[in-house]
């Protein structure tokens, strides 16, 4: 796979959708944004929903948090819901698209745990069983493990049915 790295990072960080690039990775990053946005999604998956909860837990500047929440709402990963009229207060909850992104965070966390010093990091456990999970990435069509498997990035009309 060949990527023009600089344009992909600019594309992702600015949330610009007018790019002619058809790279699914760049498109996914454009919807998620950056590390702050992924951490907001992580916290939302753990039950946080209010601005002050995110700000306190992440130790993030209010102006940055405001922009990230607005972008996640705009891209359909979070939904903003009013929970108090006076003073007006909103909460942010995961949408279906936001919940669909969570396995990516789990895979990213598992990858980080397998790096040097990763043994000191927290673990993901099944909420019902309490057992540590070991996520895998597999092709739904063939059942093949995708880690280390050679892959090509091709145009949609060239994919074999």
C-alpha cells in the first residue's frame, strides 16, 4: 500500500471530506479525528457522558474538548442530548457508529499492551465474566487471521465477489 502520509494526516486532523483520496484509513481517521477524540469515545464507552466528566477524566482544555465533541457529533459517533434546560446542559452518548468503533479501540489497546512496558497497562475484561479478553482481527468471509497477512488496497469495482 502506498500512502501520501502528509496529506492523510492533514486530511484526518482537519476533518476535511472534500479530499479526492479514497483511502479507507484516511476516511476513518477523518471521522474519528485524533487521540483526544478516541479517548473521548473510550470514556463514553465506560459510561461518561457529561462535559465536566470528560474534562476531568482526560485533563483536557475546555476549548479542545468542545471542538472534539462537536466533531464527534457531526460525524455521527456521538449524539448530543439535553438533560437540563436551566441552565442548558447536554450529555454525549455513543451512537451505533460510535459503538461500532469500540472494537478498534480494544485492538489498539491490545496492540499497545504487546509493546515494551505494555505489561503495566490496564486490561480489557468481559463485563459479564470478568475474564481478560484477547481480541483478534479476522476476515469474516474466510475466517483467516489478518495479523501479518499480506493485503492489497484496491478500488471498490475491482473487488472479487
